[in-house]
């Protein structure tokens, strides 16, 4: 039998709400709204934990060290590391620069176009499901450059920013995306697996810490279904000078 191997490891997430915030929430609506806020906060915290590890995880430690690995690098092996270990040709790890004259690419559009034609399996290069996942620093620099174009009406630049695409593809900036990271894939190519029957939730008030604590224990793992539909620049460096959105290489 052939196929991808996925490993699930013990994963424990925790969140808490301090007494000071609970008091505000308790007086800001009905009892039902109060409990809905608590539930929504906990669910969001756990979801963000999953994404943090998904984009940054590189190893599985028996005892994790959050101080040395603030983004969960030692909690589990995330999507990027899975592809890098299994199909290294899908990840461009060479130094890449975007920016002014002398850079590898003038703008993000050119970088994405090159990535698609270099690493994405040919039959899927025009797949409408392909999206761009870009780190906040890359998107921020791109937006700043567009706003600084003095030869274009401000309202036109603003309109372009609202519906911004990169190389004709929808772009997202995921939470906790490593700086300089640029990925092209389909969203349904990225998986998080949780073993049935392993989910354990615990919520209680902690008198000593004066806060409401919520814990979520489970067996969890990450998976990429098709490596040939995942392509990435490991780290793009922003060159000095102006970046020209939409420019060529």
C-alpha cells in the first residue's frame, strides 16, 4: 500500500480569561451572551494554536519549550516542514529578494508567477482553486508601495488594495505566517487531523490565579494531500528601494 503517512501526537492547548475581563463581559449583555463570548474566545484561541503550529512546526518534543519556541516549533510538524522533508523540490530555499533594481523579482506578482511555473504540477497551474498565502511583511510592503505611487489617483489605488490579487490569484495573510514566506497551494490541500475519541475538554475557575481556564487535549497531526500542489519560497528578503507591484522579474 502506498500513500502519505500522517502521525498524530498528544497536543494540549490552553486559554484563560482574567477576572477583570469576565466582570466587564458579565455586565455587557445577557447571561447567554456572556457564555457565548467565553465559548467563542476559547474556540478562537484553540484554532489559532492549530494554525500557529501548522505554519511554524518543525519537530515534536516530549516536553515543549514555549520560551525557546514561541510559535510552537516543537509541538508538531506543520505543513511547510512536511512538504520540505518529503518533496524538497517544492520549496525554494535559496536566498530570494524582491524590490529595486538588482533584486530577483520586482514585485510579488512576478515571484508568484515564477513559483507556479517552476513548482506547481503543470496540469494544475491554471487551477482556479490555487491561492497565495503571504506573510504580513510582504503584503504590507506591497500595499505601501502601491499607496506611494504618486502618479495614480488615490481612489484607484485604494480600490485595487481592497480587491488585491497576486498574479491573478486570491491572496490571504494567515496568522503566525513566518516573515518572508510565500506559498501557492489550494486551501483544501492543507489538513489537520484529530483522532476520534481523544478530545478532552476541561474548563474551571482558578482561585489562585483569579482567572477562568480552558484546556483542550487531543491527538492531532497535520497533512498535505498533494505535495505537487504546494509550492513556496522559504524566505523572501525585501530589497532596499521601491517594490513595483505587478512588475516582471
